[in-house]
């Protein structure tokens, strides 16, 4: 009997833990962003926020060092690219007056002045994706700053994602590359609309529903469509076309988009206080 | 200080380090999974039952700070802690390299299990060709971190001399 107890108790404990975990998974699935599960997450994040801020300050030199070491090639390439950009900008400034007028006109025409008069909340990214399965960012603004679920999030380059969870002082943003992300988009040149779907970490976006006869050029800008009931306002840059192919007999093109924002390295964002009901 | 208080302290420190430091040490989407490592070492030092309990607690803490289904990490880490704890009975407890090697293998298996369980509950995108790369990366990084974690957990559990696995 004693032997039986020794061998069965760990299994019984494991069974209880598995059942508890399954209950939590079910509650999470059924709560759909509301209820006790999200309340627990929000509470934990609020409670942990001061500790994390302090730890971030302590570890920033270490993380910066490793970031530089682990991405040395990328940093060097980025440095070269920035130098090149700086030289281009200096050159462009010499042609300022006419070029600026022309650029403004083009931007207006293409609808790329994407923020417009929409109120915004500036925020700092405090946590990059915590696992390869979870393409979300945490930002240091929450309900207290006027952030709400569903609000679009942008950075200087364009669309970053959408707020999916808000606590008092923090918000979670689902990146547009997340496999569950779908964004209504249009090609800036032709106006052809479609849906840009995420494909997971390190991946590009796939634009669906593009007619096979539509001419899609490499490098073409893709912006949010803002069609009725869209969760994003129109004209936010999403990415650039890197490839467009049509398989024989296919009903749509296979269009691949690279996000305009360097999502893994974004540090500051703006939350657009916008909802489809506006 | 009781073992439970020390264990809670170790879990909180591990969570803080994970959130502030280890998630940034990313190589091609792989980074150390220190909460999973705590589960692995818990099983290694404390056996199947406590390993499962420690894994569940570590996983639940981790779940609170990601947007993946709540309970998925708890379930995975509890299973990993239990399996490691069940297997550790047959291990000679004096070799220093047992901690890193166990961390390497169990972390790899844990990340793969997480992806598979996620796919089973509807997160189909968790399973991709990249999963094995991410799991391998996490396994290697966890192996590097295994010795200090074994020391910390030995102190927390007060069940085994720190030098048994970590010299």
C-alpha cells in the first residue's frame, strides 16, 4: 500500500495541475478579452510595472551591449544605411522649396499623411515579444492615458499593429506580422484593395484578394484601405511590395509585402485614438 | 526563511530577469526561456511532484505577461517538470554537467511541446519549420544558464547541496 501511495501521488498531483491548466485555457478562450482572466493579466502587469521599469533601467547597459554584439552585422549595415540616408537628405535639402511642395502634393494625393487630425498618445515600447509565439509589444501607456482596446498603433514608418489589451498603465499591441493579424489594405498606385495577413515571427505579410490582372510593381506602397467598418483609418503605410506572382489558373495574385516599420526594433510609437465608429 | 518563501523569491527574480533581460537576448527569434529552465531544474532537484508544481507556478507567472492562451505555459512547464523529475531518480547526482545537459534537452522538448499543445488548442501557427530552430536556440541558451539556476534553486529548495550539480 505504501508503495502504491509513493508512485501514485505525483501522478495525481500532475492530473490536478493539468485539469487546472485546461480550466484556465477554457476560461481564457471563453472570456474573449474580458472577465477574470484578463483582469488577472492586467492586474499582474500593473503590479509588476514598477519592478520592470526599475529592472529595465538596471539592465539597459547589458541589453544594449548584447544587442550590439548579437546584431553587430545588422548594426553596421544600419549605420551605413543611415549615413547614406543622411547624405541623401542633405542633398535633398538643397532642393527644398519645389521638392517639398511636390512631395506634400504627392503625399496628399496618395493619402500618406496618415495621422491627420486623429488625436494620438505617444508611448515607449517597454517590452518586445516575450516569446516567438507571441508577436506583441508592451507600451508604457494604458487606460489612464486614454488608450483603449482596438486602437491602431503607428510609428514614423507606418502601421505597427493594434491594441489588444489595456491595463491602467500598460497596453499590449499585436504586431501586424502576427499570424492572427489581418489588415484591410490597398495598393497606393492602383487603388486595388485586399487583406494583408501576418505570417508569424520574422516573416513578411501576404496580401490576399488581389485580382490576377492587376499590375503590381515591386516597391509599390501598400496602405490601409479604411473601408467601411475597417479597424484602421485609411492611408496608413503598411509596407512595400517585394514580390507579386500569379500561378497559372489562380484566382488571385500571390503578393508579398515587407512592413515599412522595422517591427523588432521599434522603440517609440503613437496610439491613434480612433475607432471605426468615428 | 522557509523554502516556499525562497522559492517565491527565486521565481520573481527569474520573472524579472526574463522580462527585462533575457527576452532581449534574441538570436533569430530564439532567446533563453528562464521560466522553463526553473521548471526543469525544479524537477531535477525536487522530483516529479514538486517539479510539476514548480513548473506550473513558473508557467502561470509567465502566462500572465504574454498574450498566448493563459494556462498553456503552466500546462507545458508542469509536464516538463514532472517528466524531468521522474527521470532524475535514475541519474547519478554528482556530475556537474547533468544540469546543463538536462536543461538543453528538456528546454528543447519543452518549447516543441509548447508549440504542439498550442496547435492542438487552435494556435496552428505555433507549429512551423522555425519551431525546431527556436527550440534548439532556447535549449542551448538555457544550458548556458543552467548552472546559476541550479545554484539558486538548490538554495530555494534547500533539498540538496549546491555543489551536487553546480560546482
